[in-house]
C-alpha cells in the first residue's frame, strides 16, 4: 500500500481533491436514496413488482407442502385437487418470472434516469467552479469522478437498493411463515444468523480499503494516460518511452494486484453463505427427520428445507452485492465531494446585470495577489486604463502580466485591493455578463471537437453566420478557412492537430472578435504567428478596436510601440509606465533595455 499512502499524503498537502474521501456526512446513503424522487412512478412500480415476486416465492413452498401433506397420502389421494394445485403452482411460477423480468426492466430504466440526473448535476456544478479548482486538480481525477464513479452507482440504483428492500421483506415474510408452520424449527434455523453476521462485518472491514486504493490508482492511471497521450510527441522526441512505460507498468501492476484481491473477496462471500445454507439443510433433515409422523408433517419439513435455501439465498446475494455496495458508496462520497465544494464555486446568477456595452475603463487599486498563501505574484499594483485606450504590459517571465489578465477576467479574486470596470468593482457584476464583455486571446489555443464555425461561435445563438465571417476576415483567417474542404463546416481534428499553430491562433482571434467585446485582451497572442501576418493582424486589430479598450501582453515589443500607455512589470510591481517615446527617453530604463533586446532578437 506504499504507493497509495504516498499519493494520499501528497494530495492532502497540496490542497487537491483527495482520492481517499473521509465521509463528511453520515447521510451519504440518505442522499443517494433521495435521488429516487427523480422518478417516483418508476420507483413505485419497481417496488410493486418486487412485492409480487416475494409473494410468488413465498407461495411456492406452501403449495408443495399442501400437496404433500393433504393429497399425496395414500388414504387421502385426490387427483383432481393435485391437478388444481399443479395449475396454481404454474401460475405462481409464471407470476414470479414475469414480476422478476418486469422488475429488472423497471430498475434498469430507473437507474439510468437517476444517473442521467447525477451526471448533469455534476457537470453543471463543475462548470461553476473557479480556475483555482482546475489548477489544483488534474483532468484525469475529475474525469474519473464524472465517468467511473458515476457508473459505479448504476448497480446501486439499478439493483441493490430495491433488492435490499425486496429481500428484506422476503426474509421477514419467510420468518413469519416459518414460525406459523413450526416455531421450534424456525428458532433452530435462526442459529446460523450470527455466523453470517460475523462474516459480513469482517468482509466489509477488509474490503473498504481495497476499494479506496483501487479508485485512487484508477484516477492516477486515467490522469497519466490523458497527460501522456497528449504529450506523446515530447516523450518520443526525448526518447523517454522506456521510462514512461516503467512508470505506467508499476501503477498497472499495483492495480492488477488490488483488482485480484477484490475479485477474491467478491467471489468468496456467496459460496460461504451457500455452504452454510446447505449445511443447515443437512442438519435439519438429520435432526428432525425422525419426527416425521410424530408431531411433524413431511410437507412442513420440505417447506423448511426450501425456506432455508430461500432464506440464505437473499442473504448470500446481499453479501455478494456488498462488494458493489461498498465500492458504490465510496464513489458516492467522491462524487459528493465535488458537489459539496462551494468554496470554489462562482455564483453565475448573482450580481449586476450588464445591459449596455461597457465603456472599458479599467482601474486596479493597490492589488496584492498570491496563488498560494502569501507567495505574492502581484505587489501593490495600481494603474488606470481609460476607455478606448490601447494599453500594453511588458516584463520578464513571471513578472505577473498574465495574472493581471486573469484577475481582470475574474478567474481569481485578489487578496487585497480593488479592481473596477467603469467605476464598479468587478465582484459586483454578474460574472457571466462581465466575461461576455471581455474577450481573451491566449498564446495556448484550445480547439474543440466540431467544425471550424463551431470553434469560432462556440455554439452561441447570439453570433450569426455573418458576424462569424466578419470576425474571421478581421482576424485574417477567412482565406485559409474557405480553402479548407467544407470551409467553415470543415471538421477539426482533436485539438486542431490538422491545422498549423498559426492557423489555430488566427481562429482564436476570430473567436474573440465574434463576440464583439467591449474590452479585448491579447495574452502574447501573436507569438505563434509569423512577422508578416502579425503586422497585418495588428493593423486590422487597430481598425477593429477603434473606440474599444485593448489590453496587450506582448513578447515582441515592436508590436506595441503605438500603444497609448505601456506598463513595465518586474517581480509583481509596476516599475515604469508611459508611452513608447516617453519610456525610451529613460536612461538605463527597464523598458528601453527590453525593447533594445527585442529588436536585436527580431533582427537576428
């Protein structure tokens, strides 16, 4: 378990979701049961079929008992009654089969309905979580909870819950019937219950940790695969296939060992219960067989042998399903761990609704921000960008440029200070409205599955085809898009791998321009574009953003010389500000040195 313990300890220390979820509430089972309200009709129908199945199973031994004791006696043989009892037995058997099939069908539909509700609730909740949550948790561990952990609940809703109710009622019904037939035999049959209880408790104790370890490794394996399939070219370029294979094999070997343990545990419980039930039948016959005809009817003894098997059959099934139930409850804890996360949630409905386009005045007042504790990325940053101004932020890597853009988009909340847009603190705006007025073009472009048109509009009904084409022309990508097979309907490969990096970047520009934002933010957005295309794009952006606020983080400083104001950052502080001409006049100024270096690099 050393690998598992190491993983769990690391997760607790870095603030990520732990794969080992200690139950935060005693009501996990109750919360799961409440989801049956999603379809009350199907739940009631499943219970009705379960009761019919119970009644049929209880009736079958009674019919045979009546046949043996009342009509097979040579002195009281009644062939007509036997025929009717045979018909009754056939009817009861048919009811049992039909009720069992109808119950399973209803439960399957009910389970899928509930899982659909859980999936949509979970995905909706995940969409409302802030960037800090996604920074701390890998896509692999999130996907495991949305897919594998939800699927674990299928058997719980599709079988175990209703089966537990049905089998519980069946056991009670059989005990009542057994005591009605012969109280002494019934008490004797209950002697095995403590043995079964001890086996079940011991099994539950051993199995829980195994399930937790399996889920921990499954999340880690999923994350590892997602990361390394995406980065396979890097692995191959640096010839690290063997090392990565060894890492994956170590996790897979551990998963195999734990999976084998689970199979052994899962396979052992039911045979033990069956062995106990058969032993009880053998003891019953040997101990009470001599009483037949002396206070005990043969039919009653037969009924008891049948009831013992029927009594231990649901107990055996429940103990066998305990594996699935244990695993499902752990999965439920992990799912609820996300649903209960309100600390990282954004309230998408609260705040001031923006009904008119923003003017675009941006003000940072004494902003302090750190991603972790007090490891300050920004230190007492203050600046103002007036409506319609073109502003640029420059500085070395890690100086805080991108962090400013993230704060402006309200992906993070500063620990100190205020950020105002048009004189209103951004925390007072409705976050969806605010982001609709801001558009960001980042250096790292993400394209989704779908056609080119979808990747520009992202399915928004507010963006017409005409707006999409206009934005594409403004971004300079209409030409190569129309040359693609299918044009705007061209299906993009995963992550846009069939397009060049520059083409993907231009599509991201078109995506931002299509929403017609009040504030356009470029985060080193032209780094992947050749110089000629960049120059053309800059001219179009200046024309397009006339009267709009434009905020740029620049790598090539030659592209920002016409900016109205330039802010120079160093270690989270603004050390210089002004336009290009003003900053170039500063002797040994930081901007002057950066610009000279940038020009020399471009020339080389």
